[in-house]
């Protein structure tokens, strides 16, 4: 543990596994199991998958290294960290502020999604989906999202759980939570993917998911893929910066550990697609069904499993854990910055942060029911918040981070700092043109294509 200027202390991860699983847990959650399948479904399946993987490899990994590496370097939260690296009032500090705003906006609707999940746990446990038709499953979801009081009530459950975990701190809360639940989630997803692939008609879903159809590609597809990569890997939130700040600055192997985080994250997203899309085609559900995709597919599928109610409960419970690890990362990012900037105790910062997030969740919840008529650019309030936070803010933050590396940090220092403690895998000098040219130019082109 290490004292900071405010007189509080900062914890370190117990070991490599803690950082890998906690960071992967933040990235894996809803970004992969809920958001990735429906974004891929809305953008042509295989073509989107190919673009997404290329962006993760060429842009996602280097920027994750950068964000976590800066956190490890300064050993403090993002806003204070960029002030140390530059100065208070520097435009580069905006990178951290954009990340905090994005985290807050995303957490505001994550609360709603987690409320949906807890509702489904109750429904599965009560046998509500036994012998239910696809139409009945869809009707259940539609009835839920248009009932704001019910959604808000269920949403308070994950808020309390997240508050408890974050208040316990890095080692006893976040790390212990992630170490136990993330491996089990991975195993269960593999089992569900195997089952989904065995369903009649599943092969058609696999072909749709994996076969690229470049005729559906538009400039917005690249922006969606970039936004999803940032959303999923955790770039631009300031969360990687926060988690990196809990690494030991001299002995941690960030290059190898960061690669494992991104590999696990991408693998989970891919497997989630193998769970969802074969089942969609087996049950004749459109793959571009949008945000309710998971909540329609899984109830249809689990009814056919031996011990379906038990498996369904287990899946939604573990899906809850995946969602909670993402929520924990978002809240921890805000809490760490709030505590460092104000000197508030961790418990006070947690309570204040979650109280504000609960209030901010109300517009998204209402947008699915009483406020559904409020539309901008063809999107409801929830859709607008998701688009602005997941595509615009994260993209701008990522662009600024890439420019910070080029003009302030410099590639030689980027490479030197990241290779501290590295064993085996290291940042190579051959990465320089990727860092200095490919990443900033690619992000800028994708962003401009969306604006123009």
C-alpha cells in the first residue's frame, strides 16, 4: 500500500491473476455478452466480426497498454494522473474527464440492464418460461421494459451489491469477487455454446455469424466496431488507468498481462456470439433484434435443456456476475477519481457515486415506457446515451490518448515504460508506425466519416 497526497492509501493487486481477472471481468461483462451480439447482429455478422477483431489487435491492445501503463506509472487515478503527467488545466487532462463522463453515462443505463437480468432470474426460478412460445418470451420482455417501477425496483439490487464490493476495496472486494466468478462464467459459456451449436438449424446461424458479407459494410460499421472495441476492451473509460494504478510499478508484467486481458475479453465476445446466433436461427428470431436479443434467446434455449430451470438460473446468475464486474469497474473508476480529487473516504465516495448513478438511470428506464415517444435521430434516450458514450466519447478519448502518445509521451518512452517488468513478450520497436500513424489516423478517419 502507498500513501498519496491526500493522506489515504492505495492498494495493489495481490498478484498477476488478480489484475488479469479483474480487468478482464470489467471488459467481459455486458460489453461482450449483451452488447457485442446485438451490435454484430445489427451490422451484418461476419463482416463486423472481422473488422472488430482487426481493430482490437491493431488499436485495442496498444491503447489498453497505454492507459494501464500510464496508471501504473503515476500510481493514482486518471484525472490526478494526467495532471501529474502534464499540469492542471492541460487539455490532455480531458482524456480522463471524457472517460469519467463516459463511465457515468454507461453506468446509468447498465443499472437498468442489470435490473432486467435480476427480473429474469426470478422468472426463470418460478418456471415462467416452461413451455413458453417465442411470442410469449418476447411479450414478457416487452412487458418488463415498459414497466419503469418494476425495472427500477429490480435495479436497486445490483446497485447494493456493487456498492458492497467496491466499498470493500481492491483486494478484498474487486479482486476476490473476480477471482471466484469469472472462471465459472467462462466454463458455463463454453457449455452453452456447445449446446447451442447442437440445435437444429444452428449451422445457418454459425455461417451468418462467421461468413463476411462486405456488401453490408458502411462507414458507420467501422465506427460501431471501433466503439465496440473500446467499449469491450475498456479503452477510454479511464478504468484501465485506474486498474493499472493498482499494479506494482517496478515488478508487474503489464505487456503479457495486458495481452491476456484483451485475449480473454475477445474470446468471451466470440463465444457469446456462438451462444446467441445459432440459437437465434434455431428459433427463427431475427439476428438484428436489438438490445433485447439476449433476453429473447436464452429463455427459448434453456427450456429445451435437461434441468432447464437450473441451467437457466445458473446462466442468468453468472450473467449477473459478468454484468456486476463491469459495473464494479465503472463505479471504481469514478470512486477512485472522486476520492483522490476531494479526499473523501472510500465508503462516502461509493455512496455518493451510486446515488447519482441511480438518479441518472431514471431517464433510460422511462425511455423504454412512458418516455418512449421522446426520440432524437431515430433513437430513444437510452439509445442516445449508448451511442454518445459508447461511440462518440470513447472514440474521442481514444483519439486523444493516441495523440498524447505521439506528441507528449513519445513512442520510445511508451515502449520503455511498458517494458518495465516485462518477461518474454515485450513491446517491439516495430510497433512504432502502428502507434505513431496507423492508430491516430484510423481513429480520426472513422470519427470524421461518422460526422460527415
